[in-house]
C-alpha cells in the first residue's frame, strides 16, 4: 500500500513538473515572438540606420506605450548632434544620445562608443510593428596594412517599452534602467521595460574605405607638391592682377 502511494505521489509530481515546463516553454515562445531588424541604407560615409521592430503577440499589451530601440554604436560610427537637433525640430525623428556631447571631427581611434535611444513610430503597414530611421556617419580610420576597407559592426539593438498606465506581463517584460523620459504626453509615473526578442538575423556592417600604409610617403609628397604649386599660382595671380596702393600713415 505504501509503495502504491509513493508511486502515485511520484507520478503526480512528474505531471506537475511537465506541466510547468510546458507552460514555461509556451511563455518563452510567446515572448520571443518579437523580432528586430536593422539595415544601413545609402552608400559611402553618410548612411541611414533603419530599425524595425515587430512585437507580435506581446504587442497586445503595449497600447499607449512608447516603443524605442537602444543601440550602442562603436567608435567607427557616430550621430551628428546638430543634424539630429534639426531633424527633431521638424519632427522627422526623435532620439537621445549618451553622451550628448560628440566630437564629430575625431578619428575612430580617438572616439568612444555612443549609446543611442531611438524612439519608434507605428508602422501602418503592419500590426504591432514599429520603425525609425537615424542618420549615421563613418569616422576616419588609421591606414591599414593590406585591406582597403575597415569594417564597423553594429550589434542588434535592445527593444524597450515605456508605459505609464499599462501593467505589462512579467513573463515577457522586465524593468530596465533608461536615462531618458517617455515619448509623448503621458502623465503620471512611467517606467521603462525591456522585452525578450529574437535578435537581428545578421549584424549590420559598415565598410569604411581606408588608405594603405605603404602609400603614406607618396601621399605626403603629392600633398606637399600640390600645396606648393597652388600657393605659387595664387601668389602669381596676386602679383599680376592685384592693385596695390601706397599706404600713408598720419598721426
């Protein structure tokens, strides 16, 4: 009799464990239904970073909340704060830069990482979808030994939600520390949350053209000759076509 009771108790515990495991797997699958993609548009040093977020089933809980993407830009790429201020003035984009003081002239090897909080707008072509674009620029890199391109890798951004009134599901959302206010005109205590999501399928890569070190001497000589030639032409033009008049000094 005791053996039967122990066996039944073990079977009950096993069924309960399996039910809890299946529930956890179901919740995890539902939470990871959210996906994020990013893409670098245009060519050259001046590009547009396009970020798209599809919340899927978890998007049903975020009505009235602000959606943002938090990404860390490596030293090889930056956002021009003056350009961003102009775009925000015309309501073309909204983002917060950390730090907000950026040396746009610094080369890659003297620059630091940049944390960007990019506020997103609903995508009318997709339910529970959001998108935003941000202009970014490549920095000058050191001359390379062999390759004529330097690779700047952008990792997948983090999806954040800022809600003031909504109570989000604790299974899919966890509180996040964000040094920025919620977007919009929400009133009352607001809080940022981070959502579990599938990362971008591929890391975005920016190819920055760089010079070769074996060409350094040639570049210096050509630059010096061009400077001397242009200076001589300017001086010759001034002497030939310039009108000089004597200057008199009076006390």
